C-alpha cells in the first residue's frame, strides 16, 4: 500500500461547518450576509456565530456590521489569508486523491 502524504490542514478547517463557511465565502464574489449563511448551512444563530467568531479571530474571514433601514446587518468575506488556507487545503486533498488513484 502506498504511503499517503499528510494532508496539510489548518486545525480550524477540520470542522465541517467551518469548512462549509469558508467554501461559501471563498467562492462568493461579494460579502455574504449572516442570514444567507444561516439559511444555507441550516445552523442555529448561536452555532453559526461561534464558528464565525473563531474564523474571524484566526484572520480567515472579516465581518462587517452596518445598519440598513435602521436594521442591523452583519456580512462576511474571505480574507487573503482565508483564501490561501482554503487553497492549500484543496491542494492537499487533491494530492492525496491522486496518490490513491495511483
């Protein structure tokens, strides 16, 4: 059996929810609002907030809070560091899959 290379995975991306958030934000052409993330990922507000905070603290995403028609709106985008980390993750998984294919 071939020895597979270790997947170069940042610990924050080992969680499926955070990986899903990063995939959504990295693929978005503009900021994604909290409600869109909540609806798409089908999470509770508290759960989503916790994951967003961890990603923001790590510098993977940037949040923005503003008021539109006197209503608060939070939106998020993937940072340059976040794009690099998700790209590195995808390259590592791709390399591991190629090794499996032989």
